[in-house]
């Protein structure tokens, strides 16, 4: 089962008979001057809404601003750096990076020709950026790591045993974890690690308790993998993966992921309202799970351009040193 939720029009991988040459990786990025949001000194909650971005103060959840980004579309998957407050959005065509409090991206990285961006992750140790790529119709896939400030050539890493690379996430030490599938038509979960300072992806021991493939995040103590409404917490020792806890959450949008802030998990709530036009963000006790203790409505446009809500992201106020 492919665990990939399309935000707009996404070409799914259909097989691995053909072998495509790897496209050239982007060696430059588009940089823009980021516009600031008023009242952006504290922690913020970024909620991507397709062509709009809704920004809330956190934890009081006062809406600061709704930004119209048309024709720029924000993606479903997000990542944030807990030190700088930077947030990245992946829309399956390019990766956009916002500074804390900004209402427009200051960096845009376009995908290579014939490839599709799948996920992005920011390294809390260095603010480096990892992007996973796949090429439709082949099993050619890799993760590219851009050194901050992303104006040089990235380093690419691949695993021949991983036919379909999907999600990426860093732990607090800067170790990068990648998951994917061993076959384009199968759902066997594989987890790779690019340890900090290493030049090679290492395939970790398969663990049947950790299944199937899902978004990867650091919750402040453990690496997590989210599969539908279940969060798996796991540790890695050498090449051994150990699942240390599982938590089920009610009312979560299928195939969702979470942002973590202390003892709170933040994610999308199942569609509510007439014609499923209302969208909501929920807040759950973490890692206790069960029902959300708070639900808020998020912005909808009258023209109904924003049919999907992306994963929310916490942007912490960078420390002033």
C-alpha cells in the first residue's frame, strides 16, 4: 500500500521495469526577502491551506494573519527547526522555507526534471535541509542534503534495497532517518539512517512492530512514525529498531502526521460540516492519545480554492543570543 497522500495532482509510482537516469540535482535556489508577520516574536502555529497560510500565536491560538499565496501552493508535508523557527513545506514540485514569523518563503528549491519531491526535513543541529525524491516509473530514488543556507550543491544518498523512498525526519542530534518500501507494489517497511557525520545510508533492522511506512518526526524524546491514526515511538541502537510505545488517536484524518510541542500533538481532524467544507486542526494529549482536547476551525476561502489542509507546524521563537 502506497502511503502517499496527494495534495494536488501527483503522479504515483507504478513500477520499476524501466530504469531512468538520475536527473541533475538543483544546484541553486531562489532566495526572496521574507515579509514578517506582526506579533511574531513568540511561538507560532503555521497551518498550510493550499494557496493560503494561516498563522496563529501559540499556545493561545490567536489568529495573527491569513496570507494569500496564490498562485504559490503550500504542500501537505512540513518540518520545522526547533532552534531557528524555520519551517519547510513540500508541495511535490518544490520545497519552500519560511523564517519564523514570515509570510513568504525566503528560499525555494525546485525539483529536478522528471523527479518528484516527497518530503522535507530540517536538521535541528545544523539547519541543513533533507529532501526525498522519487522518479515515476522507476525505482530510482534518493535523499538530497543541502547545507544551510542552501546555496551550494547538495549531496545525494540512496539505498538500492529501497524501491520507493518516502519520508524523512531528523532527531535532535542531527541523525537523519528515511523510510520507504522494499518493492513498488509491496508495503514492507524499511528504515534507513544517515548518522550525523556519516557518508552512507545504513539500512536498519526490520521490525515487524514498526509498520507500514509513514511520516517521521522527532517528538522531543523519541523518533516517531505515524501510520493513519497511530503514532509509533522508537529508538535505534546500532542497526536495531525498538518500538517503545504506540498511541492511537481518535478523529484524525486518515494518513495524517503530527506536529509535537511538549505534551501536545497537533494534527488534522476529520472533515466536518456540510459537504465536508470545514477544516479543523486538533490538539491531543501526548503520548496519552484518545480524543482531542481542543479543536479549532481553520480558514476557508469563498472560492473554495483550498480543498486540503496541510500538516501544521510549530515555529518556535529563535533564541536571542
